[in-house]
């Protein structure tokens, strides 16, 4: 498995890439807004604590997304 950040039009997304078949899945992201940065970790259900708005910096927002692990996102 490979984990990396990929730039998008309004921010960055966190991507998990499978080594076996090369399949990529977005597992989180950060986007810039007029109030700072919004960050989220993708889950199977709607989980409000997995998202945060108005983070001051891109690095802080990325740290928020990276803090979630597969075992604690389900």
C-alpha cells in the first residue's frame, strides 16, 4: 500500500494506492475556503467528528486528516 497527497483544484486529497492492482481510493482531503481550510477523513457512515472547518493552515489540516487510521474510521 502507498499513501500520498495529490493536488486538486481547491486543495489536496489523501490517496491510498494498492500495490497489487494499482487501484486508488481517496480516503480524505483538505480544501481551502475563505475561512481557512476544511479537512475530512472518509468513512462508511456520516461521522461529524471526522470533519473540521476553519483550520488555520494547510499543514494543520493535513495533520488532522492523517490522524485517522483504518481501525478508527469505521
